[in-house]
C-alpha cells in the first residue's frame, strides 16, 4: 500500500513541474500530499520539518554539496578539469566516450555530489547537440551505474549480507548488466552525439592515462569531501 502512496506523491510532484511551476511549489505539493496520505497533522508536519532542517544529516549533506562545488570550481580555475577532459579526448577522441566514462569513473566515489565534478565534461561533450535535460540525464545515469554493483555502497553490502552471496561472484555476475546499462544509455541518448571531439589525436597515450587519473586522484585526495563520502555511504540504504 505504501508503494502506491509514494507513487501518488511522486506523480503530484511531477505533475506540478509539468505545468512549469517552480521547484518549491512542487515540493510543497508533495509535502501536502504526504501529510494527507499519512495522516500527519499540520503541527506535527511543521515539527518534523523543523527537526529535519537542523539535523546533522541535513547540514552535512548541504555542506558536502557546497564543498564539492567549491572544489569543482577550484579545479576548473586551475584547468585541472580541462586537462582531464583533454586527456580523455586524447585517448579516445570521442565525445560519446567522454560523456559516458567521466561520470562513471567519478561515480566510483560514494558521494552524492560527485556528479558535479563530471558535469562540466558532460556539458562540453554534449555541446549544442543535445538539450540540458539530456545532459543532466547522461551525467546522473552513468554516475549511478557503480551503485548497482560495487560493494562500497551500503545497499549492496546489505543485500550481500542478507543473501549470503559471495562478493566476488556478485560483482562478476553483475558485469553483463553493467554493460547493458551502458548500452541503454548509449542507444537512447549518447549516440546523438558526434564522435569527434575537435581535439588533436594523442601522441602519447600513456601520458594521457596518467594525466586523467592524476586529476581524478586529486579529487579523491581532497580531505574534507572524503570524510563525508564514507560516512554518507555508511548511512545511506
């Protein structure tokens, strides 16, 4: 029964957004719908919202997004993201590979805000060939693929613990489905992009691999997001 209630609440939010109303109106409609369906009185709803706004989980999530956004802008200002993008382009010379691989690799980090690092690369790869909505989908879709099979996420660890499935066997068994997810994203969105990036062919593939993973490692070694990443992955189910 609860699943139908959640579907109805989601439909309310989507419906309001379809009428081109602001996000706060959609969220308010969702809150009113949830309050009515779950018999939450107005005073009780206000109390719950107040507690959630000042809870550490909410504050740490907001701080994480701000720090990752700050890190992304700092990397962009120092041209680290540009170097990573050029290295990836030098390796494959394909907009399509850039759009798929960058969010997937950054998605290996269990952080909700990691997609903000991949977003500029996906945006540049998409250019004017696809809409902003399609770029958003591509960045988010490939960012979340690691969550379906990597045992660094609490949901995967919980599933393995309950099912008693061997971790190695699970990861290997999921690889065909991971490939399928890549193909689905490619068929419906990524193939709209032209292959060429406009960058010259690389003369040193080894150097490009090192450059790309050096920029990725720079992001991993940022101390303040790391503290959040692993605490977040342990909390989320």
